[in-house]
C-alpha cells in the first residue's frame, strides 16, 4: 500500500480505503455489541451526487495540511489513489470519467479533443448510436431530474452530454495554458457560487469543475508554491459548498465524488514513465456515502459507473469501468 501514502510534498499522504480517520473513529464510537459497519450504514441510494473535478491535481501533490476541507471529506469518507488513462491529458481523461470507457474505445486522443479521433467499435455504442455518457444515462433513467454542469474550462463541454443536462454553463475567459491565474481562480469561485444556488433545485447530479490547479501547474510547476495556493483556493470553495449543503440540510443524503484527470511533472503532464503524472485522487464522501469503501485498484473510467451506482441507477452494459463502491 506504499503507493497510497507516498508523497513528494512531505505533507500527510494519501490514506487508502479502510485506513482513514473515519474508520478509526467509527471503531471507537461503536457499541461493543453491534458491529460498527451496521451502526452508521448509509442509505442504499444517494438523493444526489455532487462531483467535484479538479484538473491537474496529482495525488502526490495534494497539500493535505493546506486543504482542511478536502481532508475532512477524506476523513469522513473513503479515498483511494486511482490511475488516469494514456495519453495523460485532460479531454482524454475527462471523456473516460464521463463515458466509463478507456481512450482505446472512446477515441479522444488529445488534451483538447472535441470528438473521437478513431471510430468507436459499433458494440460500444448505445441504441441511440452514441457512446455511453453519465449525464445522458441519468436523463434516460430519471427524465425529470434536475442536473447541472458548471465548469471553467470550455473543453470540458466536449467530454460529456451537455445537451442532456438541465443546466450546462461554462464560465469563460482566457486560454487553458498561460492564463491569468487570478482570473481562473475567479471563474472557479463562480462555479461554486452557482453550485450553491443550484442546490435550491435539489439536483440529482451536479458537476463542479475547477481549472486553476492545472493552469498554475503549467505556469509555475506542479508542486510549486503557486500550485499549492491554487489548491488552497479550491479547498476554500469546497468549504463554502459543504457549509451550504449542511445549511440546506442536504448533507445527509448527498454523496460527493472528488476526482482529478491527471497529475504532472515540472510544467507538464505528458510522458509514460513517471508515476506522479498517472496518480489521481478518487474520493467519495458525504452523508450518503457513510460506511462505504472504495475498492482498489480504481481507474478514472470507474467514475461514471460509481456515480450511477451511488444513485441506484442501472449501469449501461457499454460502460467498461466498474462501480468502485458497493452502496
Ligand atoms: Zn494541463
């Protein structure tokens, strides 16, 4: 399990599933006569899933000491180190996150792909002729549900079925690389501001995407002080959002899924050998996930099946990832 705890930053490293603080606190609070796992067994289905996606947040670079809100989610939930897919860039991996497919099948092959570069095999397509997609699947199974996709990088909109969502909003401005970092931080903050407003509509699924960590990595390097500052900005957004969930009394039946698309090295995230590029956090928390454990090994294509499972929805046969939790 060394992978799960290894860290380059010297801060408290990743805690693998079943070894986090929540597990130990459950063990000490349970009655001697009742197994702890039954004391706080989660409901079988989450009333909603909120997915927080942070571009470029490598598992080995997470400054846990500087991210108290993410740390609290980790300690109350379950968290593993997952592997991203090759090539190790954004659109490729976000497409895997939302389609439940590896790049060899979905065909995205560049950081800014907007469509499949190679024709997907016919057997990978659903009856409507499209690749499987998390948001489209939610719409198909729960036609009246409210769903919201909020993101600060326009390329993300090509990685999932925005037309199947109730709300799909890109907060634009600047380019992906070399962007003015303060502007990117402002857009990421706007994503969470709107996310808190969307809570009033009780969304079944909501995506909150953050772009500033990747952008800062490209500008000043993965693990640089500026990179850590970007992580702290994201953490502050998470803190505000969790406070809102609790204030609206939505915490108990919400599952939060937190993933990143790739790590990095120096000022990039290409290459085939360095593990710092491949390792990403895969975390599930929130009241509806209490008592759950993520299974290892996990890959990013497991994200969509995991979210469908958390919602109690069917996982389409075309998805090749697997649900990494047993709700
Ligand atoms: Zn990047």
